[in-house]
């Protein structure tokens, strides 16, 4: 949220852009803050290989996931095949 406030403050002197940019940055900051607060699980960034094309896909990092109880649906970056990822806690 602090980052959104700083960007909104930097938009103040820009004519016309500040009319839309400031409210947009504040709304975006609120939405991302709520999403981050609701996420319960974060994955460390990792790379997995697609079983069809052997392409490398990056998974994890980012804002997090609400739950890892159900499989995560991702598409391969190269062949667009749907990959179902399940995470096992050890």
C-alpha cells in the first residue's frame, strides 16, 4: 500500500494523468494489499519441466495462493498444455 501511495504522490504534478492515475494507484494498492493479506501460502520460485514438450516453466513467487489443498492449474509457457500441480508438505 505504501508503494501505491508513493506512486500516486509522484503523479500529482503531471497534468491530466493525475485525474485518473492517482485514484487508480490507490485502488490498485488496496486490492493488492487485500490479496496479499488473504494469501495463506507462498511458494519459493521453482522451475518445472513440461512432460509433453520438456519446456521449462517458472512457478511460485509472486503474491501467493489462498490454499494448496487443491491442485494448481497452470499452462505450459511453450506448448500451452494445462499442467496440474500438486504440492506435498513434508
